[in-house]
């Protein structure tokens, strides 16, 4: 299992990359819905904070199951963000 520090870095890196992509679309892509992009960036930051906080406070006694659920929840959220990011330019 990776350390909590490494796991937090990975969460921050992945969300940071998605945030950067959204920011680039917001500022440089024509046809981007600005309000949806702002809402999506705010959602990304909220998700990042939630998952970093979850890493800091695992459930006692169920560490392995906690991180397994954490991983599946995080992957589901990232996939959802990617889908929303792809829909920003579809008008």
C-alpha cells in the first residue's frame, strides 16, 4: 500500500490535471459554456478536498476495505469529471 503522503500527491496531481484542462477550455476554446466550466472547476476542487480529507481519516479496523472503497469511489468521480469535461464544448 502506498503511503498517505503519496496517495494525497496522486489525488492532487490527477485533479490538478483535470482542472488545468478545464481552465484551458474556459479561456481558450471557443464555444465553451463559461458557467458550466466554472461550476465544474468548483466541483473539482470540492472533490479534491473531500478525497484528501478521506485519506487523512481512514476508518479504524477496516483499513484494507477502506482504501479499496476509496479507490473505486475516486475512479468513479474522475470518470464522471472527464465525461463532464468532454461535454463543455458540445452545444
